[in-house]
C-alpha cells in the first residue's frame, strides 16, 4: 500500500502512465496523481536552473501577468504578499512591485528562509506540481497566510486519464504532484479555505479561514 502524500490514503491501484513512461499513482480519495519516482535534490535544482524564467523572457512575463491580473480584484495595495516558490530569478514579485503591490520571495532552493511574518496574499505560481509532500507545504503556507488571506495557485490540472500518457506536463521529472479540481476541493475543506475560483483553468484561488 502506498499512501497519498496529500491525504495519506493508502492506494493499491495500478500505476497510471504519463509521458516518457513516467509512472503516477492516482489517489482514490483526493484524486491527486503522484509520481512513483522523485528526482534527487541535485537533479531537481539543475532542472530549475535550466528554466529561462526572468523579466527578460517576454512570454514568461505575460504568463505571470495572466495569473496576477486574475487575482488583482481580491488584493489591495495595502496588503503584504509572498511569492512561494519563486525560483532562482524572482519575477512575479518584481511585476507586482512595479504595479504597487508589496511582495517578498521564498524558494526552498534559492531563497530558503521562509519569512517569519504572515502575509495577506500568497502566489504559488507553477510550484504546486513540484511538491514532494503537498500536505507539508500546505501547512507551511497556512503558517504564513493571515486569516482571510488569499492564496493564488497556478498549476495545470489533469482531467482525463485517457489523455494523461500523452500530456506534455508529465514530461518534466520535477512535476511529481498533479492536481484535479476535486483535489483542490479536498485541500480547501481539509486545510480551511473557501474556494473563490477552481475550474478547469490552471488558476485556482482560495481564501483562508
């Protein structure tokens, strides 16, 4: 029996095959798809350093702006924010600062000091899929998010197991936790959030209790 790293449910089902023969287990409870094999720390960090994610990458900036603009109706410029999983070259926080919003950075490899203060909003852009133990990261996020704080998540969601094998998103060895809309309903209920937005879009917005 292999336990789900999010809800701890024992799962005995067969593995689901992703792209490049990567194997994932589908949780019968929360529908998280989690990888059988996890990359070593040096492999994971090396993969992140390959990303061309910076202010000079216009496509990446536009991608982040789509996420930011979706969240702006729920934010105010008096709020303090955090980019959780910012990577080696913080970009989202720079964009938000340019727009008049204050945003700090955290990343377990590149900005490893999780701030001790709490925040009014947290962006987790393209990092949930990298969580080896999503339940632990959710507790860390809860620890630094104020009551009524906004959590903005950007991660592609799976919808059909039939198409999973050919989905490019499963190619990356650092994509080890793949979420379904039902997974985020479980997260909201278990960790104390209200759902603001949780459709098929990659963007999910939750409000802390």
